[in-house]
C-alpha cells in the first residue's frame, strides 16, 4: 500500500484538520501533560508515547502554518502603521528643528541625524526585516543617554510608544527571527512543511497498522490513518489536461493554371 501524499492539499485543508485532532479518533489521545504554552514541550518529548508525539507533530505543524498565513495577511497593514510612525517622527523633528528654542533645535537636529535616513523617511523603503531592526535601533537610541534627554525635551513619548507597538507588530507578522523570507515565502514554506509532516505521520501510522500488536493496537493506528487519507481524498491530483483533438487540415489543392 502506497503511503499517503499531501502534494495537492491546500493550506485550508490542513487548517481544518485541527478540528479533527479534537474529534472522536484523535481526541482519545491525551497530550495535555506533554504540551506547554505556545507550542512548547512541558516535558521531554522523547519520553512521549508514539501516538502522543504524532498528534503533537500535527498540531504544531498546523499552528505554524496558521501563524504564517495570518502574518502574510497582516504584514502589509503592519508595514503601513510602521511607516506612519516614521512619518510622524520625521514631522515632529522638522518642527523641533524650526523651534525658537535653541536647545530644542539642537536636540531635533541631533535626532534627525541619528534616527532618520535620507530626507527623513527613506527608512520606510527598507525590507520588512530591516525595518524591524531599524525601529529597534531607534527605540534604543531614544531610551538612553543624550537621545533620551532630547526625546524628553521634544515631547516624543507618544510617538515612541506608537513606534514600539508598530515595530513589535511588524516583527510578529513577518515571523522575525524565524525566517528571513518575505511573508508569502514564509507561508509557502509553512505549507510545504505541513505537507511533509502529515506525510511522515501517515507513513508511521501505516507502519503501525501493519506491524503493531494484532487487535486494538493495529485498529487504532488504522483509524487514525484513515482520517489522514480522507484529507488526501478530498484534494486529489488534478486530471491531466486533455489535448484538444483537432482534425488535420486537408492539404491545399493547387489552383489550375490559366490557359
């Protein structure tokens, strides 16, 4: 019997399987004592029973996929918010640099040189990962030493708070630190990873259904495997395109020459 393959299962097919993990067949496998918060292990997974480990593999694979999909959908909005903070900061520093107070003018000019690129908003053209790095550098400079004193003098507390929130949101949306790829690339990689995980689990269950102890052991493995095979059945390989059958044109008939 060939091992189930998940080549044509789309992301929604995997996401929907999360409900199956709480259903009649998979729901009997308790993982609560093994799983910690945010897809972390509560105790060594090497000591976990085989079926517990297989269920955790599926659940965590789906969670990573959902996170990548949500991030890809929200990254653009998060980038807009981050860019907006940069424009606010640039505007406030322009105002400060034009202040009648010489101390504010000096503070604003210092921060313009340290915090901004180009004419003041060139940092909004950076890649998402670079924007997160740049935002965190800005926040560090604004939180200590001369930068903190200048920020306090110019009343930048509100835009600092907005920038911190926007930078964290962008980092979460793009999976900062987890992948250097762009959001859609991260989503594509997560789908591929989910397909591989499901195929590995299906292969293990197929082996258990054939080599486990006769009776309940094999029956349980077969029942679990059936839920995965049902996913594959819902998303079969597309039928090969049928070449259009076009009758061959008859050879051209030579026109009789004029007499």
